[in-house]
């Protein structure tokens, strides 16, 4: 991506704090450097070039051990004046100037044709490549976005995984094809160590994976064991990018948590969303007019189903001119928004990054007059076909363009907008209907840079500019919510993403789990899939199962294509309406826990939705699992994703652990495969013994209506450890938690028959009207009395009930403020 005298840049992230490298030894062929940590060394060899990272006698990772380093230098075509055009120094092209006059010109060096499209390739071929070897590793993950299993497959004999942001129509599952986003980060994991590789390159990239254990049957692996095979498992990875430099960050862990922190230090953490954004979203392409919006809104109230956001797709605009409203269908947008605000609900409108070429359209005229459009290879404004017809594409890599775009979200610029209206950036790959592979030509220009060099960054910059606009319109007070389809490393700082245009098929429901897990591993916690499937029409069973799954994924939105029948939750009969209502209500009751998880993701980079191996890194049984997942450490979810299922088998990890069914309170031991009979109403969810989770039992029409409602604490006891949990509270929508330390952060602990609440943030200042109305203790013994003690010395006896058959103790009406210290003693 960068024309730079440095061909290769390597950064090793080995520790939580940086230490200086030191020279241990050197000879005529290389050097040995200390990485600062005990016994960690970097061995650099010159001939042949190779890097080895070691800990003691163990090789952790090798670079170029297979000799696949490649760097195609920039060249000057003899019949062009490229240096003058780009204002670049001829020194950058020095190797080509010294090349032999009779250098063979191969087909495709200076021009390639794809269908009817021609790529001029003014610098000639400019690809880069490097291989990495991971001894002792059989499991690698990450490099989203692909509709594939969580554990990446070996690509020997097939196509490599491709990273190139594209608008893909009805994508295939279990396929390494490129999709809407690209994050060039791979994690490796074994029972001994977790590591990461961040290949910082925004050009089209391919990743080849090979393994010396790939394809071996269980019998073959057993035979190796019996015969005493000494072959060490190893995974080899080759990265290939079309252009740029080799800029690599190695994250040495050694734990999953360490890798997440190391990566967060490079690209930032998940933006902390408004609490309402974690609730339920209702969307389709398109709600027809203001009356339709009002009817859908009322339908949720009539059927007692909560929701927070209703969405408007492209048809709400005046002829696909973004930042406008159709004057006939949405003549009074502020009245519509005010009606939602009166119910403490919100709206999202779509603002795509292709702009209708129309001399009567203010947005287009300003972008053109300021010279902010991406340029064609010939220097004119680049134009392509998208929803409005002929469209221009703003150059979001230009900070002046981003600042102008952000200013368009001001209330006096975006007419009809209000504080309860947020934004959706679709088609930001960017999508160009008449472009090669439905995207922008690679030789289009962003300033002096070709699109080929930074293609995968475009979507990030669109989302960034939009998020900054929503922040600026409130004077820097309000947290934004922006959903985007295309993304890159670091997109987590600006909002949420989703898995794109899926289909109403069981396989697409199943694949949503590993797709979201993969995103969480590389920093993007706020992700989800269109509930019900975007294309086609789901059966009622599939729709219900998708709501049940989506209720336990971070971003929870139903969405549907323009040509599909309406599918609001109450249109499938009263029984299915009740099932969907229950799934949505479970989401709302759990919002305090979701909010706490996102607070931690924002501060530490830890994923919200995570594979089991993240918390049980030595349990090899978890390494390939992607049909169940953890929310934080303490909730295990195994959605039902098989048509006609009468049972599922969930793996409960942890030798000596116990897990409690959150619906029945039945206790189960860890380290077992548990068969669970299911009906259409079943959502298998388990709470880990040794945890305390806060819920709100009084579910109302929106999350904002529940702001001051009381909490119920669920305390799951364990013979292995004391029970602990947290509660995080702030105003739910501003940056005051960060700028003014206005929040509450409590630690709950149960030890020695006493449950206590203490302050984790004594420097913070915030008050809440919420209180603790009930405490449910799972795995308890019956006490003779329960005493509430407060710091002022007051004591009061609590009412309680004990279910001996399930060992469940329920303490009623503690009535203590959720932000205060208190202790309940059981005797």
C-alpha cells in the first residue's frame, strides 16, 4: 500500500508493556535479539533470509522458512511518464531503470482484462508475499469475512481464502470466497499458546493454509500415536497481496486474552454503543411511508413485543438521493420521529456512499465543486452505476472529504433528522453495479493512490466519517450508532457490522454463528446476521429458530428483501408470535449483562461472543466447535439450528465446573456432552457455576422505558470457586461515562454464605433510581434466616423461599439501591 524504501516491516507484540530489544549475538550471517521477555529471542538470518521467534528451545513462529518471500518492484512502462503523473521520485523505480532492456514483457503485466473491464496497471505487477510457519499448531482462526467454519480449513488443492471487499449477491456457505469485509488477522491456538498475525495491507489479499495433519482421519491420528510418530503438527500460512509493502505485526500472546489486548493496542477497541442499540431492531426493504411506520410501531405494542429501532431503507429517500426524504411518502419526518420519541424509540435511515449525479442535488454539487470524488485513471470524476443510477463516489480517504461528510449530519443540514435518528451505511465496499466484480476499478484514484492499494479501507472510512458526523451533531455528547456492511481492521472503533445479504435457509442460520465468532476474535464484537434471512422467505420454524439464535448474538435485527412477503413477528399465527415474543423478551431481560460485556469489550478488546476455547484454552474438545458459544465467561448458548430438531447435544466445558440451565435451574456437571431434548420453544442456555448475572425482569416496550427498573441477581454457586459478577450502569447514551466518569461499576461476590456488593470505581460519580428487587441463588442450601446489612449499620430480615428439589433459594425485596454497598448474610 505504501511506496516506501522499507520492503518489510515487522513488529512483535510480546508483552503487555514494551521493552527495548537487545543484541545477544551476531555473526556474518545474522543476529540474535532478545525480545525483552524471559528466554524469548528473535533470530535473523541473512542467507537465506529467515526470521525465527523462539522461547527457550521452542520455535514459536518462523518467517520465510519456505522461501516464499516475494516483492515485485514498481516499474516504469517505457511509453509512459508515470513518475511525472504521480509526482513520484524516479528513485522509487530504480530497480526497473536498471533492468535489462530486453526484459520479457508477459501478458497481463501492464494491462489485464476482466470480462468487459480493463485494468491499466500503470506500475506493472506489484504483488508481495511471505510465508509463516507455526510449529505445534493445528488450529487457526480469523481472517473474516467468509461464510465458513470457525476453524480455518487447509487450502491445499483448492482456492485460498480471499480478502477483497465485494457486494456479493446471495453468497455461498462453506466457501473461501471474498465477502463484504476483510480483516487480515489470523489467530493460532494450541493447548500451550495463542498467537496472532496481523498482515496490515488493504489491497486484495489471498491466504493459503497448509497443515501436515490436515485430512488425516481419526484412525490415522490414532495410528500415529500407537506407532510413536514423532512428526510435530505444523501449520504453514502464506499471505499474498496485490500491492503494497509487507507490514506485519506478530502477537505472541501467550493467552487468548493477551492476544486480544495486543491487537487492541494496535487497532483500538469496540466502540461502546448506546444501550438501546443492543436491543431489538425491526427492518425491511422497505417500510412504505409514514403510515406504514406508525402501523408497524403500533403492531409491536398491540402484540406486547418490545423493540427499540425501526429502520428505513433506500426507498424513503427522494429518488435515492441520500440525506433527503420522499416528499410524498415521508412528508413530515419530524412528526414521525417525534411519535417514536414519545414512546422512547428510535429510527435508523440509510445513507449509502454512492451519490446520484444530478445537477439539482445539493450533495452532489458540493462534492463535485470541492473535488471530493474519487477520480478515474484519466483524472475525471469516477462514475458508476448503483441504486440512484449514474453515481459518483466520494473519496473518503481524504480527511477533508470526511469532515465535510460528517458536517452533513448536522440537524440544520440533514433536514427532518432528530436526535433519535441514527445511520446505516450499506454498499460501502464500494458497490458499483457496472464495475468489475460489482466494485470499483482498481486503477481508480484516491489522490495519488490507486484503489488497488487501499480498496479494503474504503468501507472503514465511510463508517468513520458517518460516526464522527453523529458525534459532532450533538456537540460531542452523544454516542453514535452506525451499521456498516464493509469493514477492515479497526472498523470496531466506529460501530456495528452485519453478515450481509444472507438467505432464509437453515445453512445460513448455522453459518451466522462461526461468522460472528470469527469477527469477535479480531476485534469486531458488535456483529449479527439478518434474522429470518434477507433473501427468500423462511418457514415459520426457521423464523422462530432464527429469532431464538439472534436474541443471543450481539447485533439483533430482523431484515428482509423488497420482494419477500411481510414478516413482522405477529404475522405467523398466535403460537409463533408467542415464541418470537419470548425470544425477544429474553434479550431485553438480559440487557444489563450485554451492556456490561460491551463495556469490557470497549476497555479491553475482549470479544463479547466468544468460542469456548477462549475460556478453556487447554480443552482440545472445544477447538473446532462453532455450533455453540459463550457470551462473556458466564453464559453458554447452544441454539437449535437443525430443522425438525428434537434434541441437541451441548458440550459443557470445565472439569469440576457446574452449569445451570437458565430456564429450569437444573444443575449439570462440566466436561461432558449433554443431550438436551428440545421443543420449538427451547433455547438451550447455561450459566456457569461461580458467576453472578444481573437481569431486569420487567420487560417494557423499549429499553429506555426500563431505565429505572429494578434488577434481579442470579447467583450460580460452584464447589470450585466463590461466585462473582459485575454490574455496570451509566446514562446509556452519552460519553459522560468516559469524559466525566459518570457511571456505576459494582462487584458482586458470594463467599462464606454472604453476598456482597462493592464499588469497583470509587472515583466515578453517578446515581441510579434502580434497586435490587430479587436475588436467586442456584445450588444453594436452605438458611434459617437471611439478613441484609448496609454501611449505616442497619439490618433487616429478608423474606425467602427455598425449592429443595432444585436447591434454589429466592430472596425477595432486598430493596437496596443498585449503586450502594450492601451485604446479605445467610445463616
